[in-house]
């Protein structure tokens, strides 16, 4: 970094776990309900209510720990994190502190420049979310919506091991991809299912002591987390070079002005007065849970990407695009299961025509009207020469519109490719007879005329001529 400064960045990502009920109650976690309609007695802290841990949330935390190669504690402890805020009914948050369920581990990241690196984790712990303050619903007042209170979160904390805003954003994307791939989070950034706090400091060189950090709170966009960190790094350098000290504080990112602003003084761990929650005994994993989750762990994105390159011969770009989401990768593999040996063709169509149709319809892979088996059936007709690439796109559009499988569309529309030499030669001879001048120009060495003649034959056959065979036969006919 210019001026001899080094940024030091650690991220705390809050992953909302994809459970139907809350972390310590049976209330629904469904998004979009009317305010305060999904908050039960436990969530609003009515006297006499007691929390009960959500077993599915625990299982998801275990799955994450195994996926990142962490130590998964068979016995962990819930603690009370004490602070006052209007949307925190109990006056404390149930979280984990000294004995979290997941310790250590690493997340593999690929930067925008293609560089691969590992980001070490400190921990991942279970906790409940707070409610939401609503500032724009009432004139001059703030409303409190407790629907989100108690929603299960897995907070994933990195070591302060990142040194650029771009690498921090790349890590956030990699973690997002992983938790969605594992099926533990829907990853919806707009709904707050995945959000990030960034701890940023700067120091004079890599060997200098760590500087005072500022925490940028609740950023739920990959682009904004990069912009926020970039601004904060520049702000801290300006302050220090002007002889002013950095204050430990919590800051918010203003998306309109693209700058951070002070929110409140940043608390330290002792300010929260952590202690084991007396209402919750130590969390002991059920017998066999670790082994069951280890056996059920899917092939992870990095491993699948490497296999696509080494075993299937795909390019690094295709392998990366296919593993951006598990749905894409699973769709590709389902197509390939019906079309062995055609990895490149399957990849092109899954990432191309199919992806475009799904995006236009607002659907995910696996949700469209053309199944992987049906797509493989279409691609088989390209492989055997029945269809050209252009005709295949027309057939795909008809399949998407519900006109049947590839063979039914080909038969109904008469779209089969002409590969018969006799029919092709007849079409070529008719075009050459009608265009003697162009034929002579080619024979005189004008190669560009050949493409024009090919186009005339394709026009005469309504695009059905087998392109490869047409080129061979046309050249033969034009030979002296």
C-alpha cells in the first residue's frame, strides 16, 4: 500500500441459518410477515419463558465446521452477551463466547485476479438475531419489529489476515458461495440473510503493531463491503498522517455518499459482561451427529472445480463458472450423466442457452421446463449430426415453450439437418449454376466468395444443410 501503510482487515459474517423455526423458540422464521406477528413469548422475553436450542441449527453449524476443516466441539456453551438496545427485548443476546461450537478452519478464496489463497478463521458460533428498528414507518417515531428476534445465526469470524478491500470482498463471496452450497443459508443479501461487519485498521508496515480498529457494521453487499473498506482505509491513513489518533468505534457505511460515518463507541468484550447462560446447559452434540454430517458432506466447490479441469478437461473458466452455485454444477452433472464424453458441449449449453432462459424467467437451475435429461436429448442430436448449432437453438426454444422433447420438435417442424450427400450436391449444383460469376471468382483465388456461396446453399436448404459436410462438398465441386 502507498506510503508504507498496511491495512489489516478481519470480517465477521452473520449467516442466517435456513431453519423453519427460531434458535430458541418455535416461532416461524419466514420472511416478509406483518411486523410482530412471528414473535412468541420466548422472543419477546415474557417472564417465565425458557429457551430451547434448535437442533437443526446445531446440525448446520456442525456441517459448516466440517466443510472448513475446523475443530467441532462436542460440548459448547451458550453465553449471555449483555447490552441494551430497543430491539433486544431481554437486554442480552444469547450467543457463544469462550467455548464456541466451531473453532479454527480455513476458507479457500479465489481473487478477482485468479490468485487462490486461504483465509484462516478464528471461530464460528451460534447465536440469536436481534429485532429490527423501523425508522421510516412513523412520523417522528421509531417502531420495533421483533419478527427477526431469535432467528438463528452462525457468526463466522476470520483472523485479521486480510490486507486489501478486494481480498475482503473476495472472501465474503467465497463464504457466501460455501454456505449456500452447503444448504445452510439461502444467501439472500437483500433480505439480510447474509451480512458482514468489517474490522479495519492500518499500520506502518507488516511488522508494526496492529493499529486501533474501527468496525463497519451490517454491510450486505459485496460491492459495498469493498467500497466501505476502501474508504475506511483511506480515512484512517488521512487521520494518522494528520497527527490525529484513530478512535475505536462502530461506523456505518453510507451507500449514497460512499463513505463511513461514526455510529457509536466500539465496545470491548468485557463491556458485554459475557457469562454462561443459566437457562441453557452446555450444548452436547448427539451421538453419531459428527459422523453422519461428515458422511453427508457434499463435494465442495474447490474440489469439484479441480475435478472438472483434471478429469473432464474443461478450461479453468468453465470449471469456475459451473461451480459458482451448486444448482449449476448439479445440473451440468445431470446432463453429462445422459451424455457421457461431451463435457464441453454440456458446459456450453448449461452456461449459455439454458442459463439465459432461466435468467429471463427468473428461475434457478433445476426449475425450468427443460430438464437435464431433455437437454441431453437435444445435445445428442447435435452430436449425431441431426441438428446444427443454430437449429438446436430453435429446437430448444420450442422445448422451453412446451412443444415436447427434441425428437418431437424435430419431427413436427421438419428441422432435421440435411447430411445426405445426394441432397447436398443437388443444392450446391443449383446454386453454382445460378451464380457462375461467383464460382469463377473463387476459382481465380477470391476466398471470400466461398463464404457467400455457403450462405446461398444454407438459404436454399432453409438452414438445414450440415455445415461441415456442405463445406467439404462445395470445395470439391469448385475444384478445377
